[in-house]
C-alpha cells in the first residue's frame, strides 16, 4: 500500500527500476533528516573518512574532533621536544644538555636548522679554545687580580657577577689570558648551582676608574666570543655609578644598538636604585649593601686550592728573577758597547791632533809630539833664558815608569803639572 501514491514534491520522476522513466535534470538534494548527523565525519577541507589523514598540523590549527588524529600539543611541549631532539644530534662528549640547547634555540627564534648550525660552531670553538671547560690554572694570573668574581644572586635568581674597572691595566695583562679568564667566569656563572635561571646579572663598577683603565682591545676580542658561544646568558648589565656625562654618551650610543641590547644595559646613578635589583645581603657595603664579602683566591676561584696558589707564586718568582737577570745582562752589554765607542772616539781625536803637536799626552803614545823643545808646546810658548820659567840648571827628574795606553795619558798630565818641563834647553829631547 502506498506504492501508487505520487512521489513527494521535488523528487520528480520515480527512480529507475520501478517502471518509470529515468529522472531528468540535475540531481536534487535530499530532504532534511537524510544523510549523516551534523558534526559526524571529517571537518571541512579534510578528505573523506577512509582516505587517510594528511601529515602535519590540521588546517588553521583547528583541534581535531574525537577520534581524528593526536591530541593538541602546547607550545611548551613543542619546545621541550625540540630541546631533546637537539641534544640527540650531538655526541655525549660535546657537553650539550637541554639547558644549552634551549639557549641556542631561543637565540635563533626556535629555528632548529639555524640553532643547530650555531651550536656546531660553538662546539668546534670550545675544542680549539680549550673551553670544555676552561682550566683556571691557564689564566690564574688574571683571576688572582680579583677584578671579577661571583657573589650571590639578584632578586630574579640570576647569578651576580661583579667586575671592577679600576683593577684593569691593559699594559700589564696578556690578551689571551684575560679573554680566557672572562670565558671561565661566564661558564661558572651559567651553572645551575650559581644561577636559578641560567642567566647572569653583571654589576659593572666604574667607581675609581680612569681613562688608563680602559681596555678597548680586550672588549673587541671578547664581544664576539660571548655573543656566539654564550647566547641568552646575560640578563642585564648594571652600570654603576653613572653621571651626566655617561648618560649623555649612552643616549647617543644606544641609537646604534638593537632593542634587545638596549634593554639589557641599565645605567644606575645612586645606591637606592641599585638595591631595587640586588638584595642587601648580596650587595657589597661599598655600594650600600650589607655584605662584607672580600675576594680571596683560595675560596673565590672555583677549582683552585692552596697548592695551585703556591705553585703559581713559585713560577712568578722564578719568572721575575729571570727577567731581572736578563735586564742586568742587557745593561752590562750596553755599558760595554758605550765604553768601546768612547775609546774609538778618543783614538780618532788623538789621531787628528797628533801631527800638529796636540799635547804632552801624545808623546806617551810615541806618535808625534813637537819636533823640538818640550813635547806638545810650540816654540812661541818657550820662555826666554833657555829654562822653564827662567830657572835653568834644574836637575833632570828620573824617567817616568812605563805607561800604558790610558795610564800614560793621565799620569803624564799629572807630572806635567807638578814638575814642569825637563831642565836644560828647550830643544832637548824629553826623558
């Protein structure tokens, strides 16, 4: 019953096989209630069920429906997976942990390819530089100066690193050793036991410093090393104290820096502003804090003990003695050369004066006194009467002792002043 009734409106002709002609025109949509319920099946833009899911995230980051794909992943979970993946790309001996991988990924905006390339370059640099890690004995001379040391943390949990500019002296430092000492402190500051966040806050102390303490050569050397091998390690730099001159220079210089670097440098003019970043128990009394900390090598330098200090002092003493001996030898050599030059000059002067009767001293060289009379005196200087000073008949003094090259010169002049010329005629030969 009901087969003879006409079809509902919109269905047109009866379906094929029921005895009627085939339907004409475009196919008609089924009435409401026909087909799958709303929400069932793949979302818009996805292939029908049974044809597979496309790889990767869904279009528009839309959460999949129940039964379709994996559950959504948060950005934090994605970063954790990327850090683990990066650590798997390096061998165990390369000292690459998840914290290091996170810093390099963050420095390259979580670009896996760029971060991996930068970290490969860092591993190669550490191998060539000897920073796996840096041995403090290789830069102990710079570390003992106490111009840089760790002490406590700031209010955010960053390691607190003090640096005193007044203790710098570019004329008394080895560039490679000074750069190695800075790398050593950067490694120590980023360790978990010193920093809760893995970052560092640097207190850059300018008090008591002069222009002679500036070291631009060291700054140019260490800047690319820290930028390429310790990314995302420096949180801020507290420059204290800063006067109007520094602030004016900083206002002009920061125009050439990127926004990230500008945010990290914080000029501070008074101690109250410094206390807003550092807790009083970790701030030195010199800057208005409550800490009586004093740098001591045996406790302030990680990895150094009293035996290392004694060995270093012995080496320094031996080096100073060797340097003093070398300086003494150079001075003796210069004195000997100067004496030889003086002798040569004197000989040249005597040779130039010899043919003209240059003095009594030339007679001692046997070279050419005056031909007649007292050696070295011209006939015009002879007094009348034939004797010296009008006193003839003086007894001739005994002949002088044998004279050397210089002994005859000086002794002959003394006898000339005391005894005068030999008695007798002026033309008589000298004794």
